C-alpha cells in the first residue's frame, strides 16, 4: 500500500479504514454516497477522506454529474511491466 511520512493505512483510525474498504468494494463514489454506504456521519467521512488523501491512497476529482460534489477513488499502485501477466499464468 502507498505510504507517506512513515504512515500507512494500518496507522489510520477505523473510520478511515472503513471508507477505504467502501471505495475498494464500490469504486469511485461521492462523499454523500460514502456516507450512505458506510453509515458514518458526514463529518467522520470528511475527516477519513482527508486522512486517506494525506497519505496518497485516495484522490479527489470533479464529479461531472453534479459539480457541487467531488468524486473520490483509490489511487491504483503502478506495477512493473509484466507483473500482471506473470500473475495470470499462476
């Protein structure tokens, strides 16, 4: 997993881990959708997203369907060329 300033997802509070798992399972989502899916408060989700962005695990983009909202998604780790093909052969 990505790491920043020696902190990674294991060091985050449970709410941030839950938000990460919601995004991992559902793909890109708005903050409102994350609140509904996770059943956390909007303030808690906002804090969790800030923490995830601070360690470069989640990115924030414009949500074109409603420009008042942002779309959050997990930043995919770049793998070396050929790694995926080797894994598929196993």
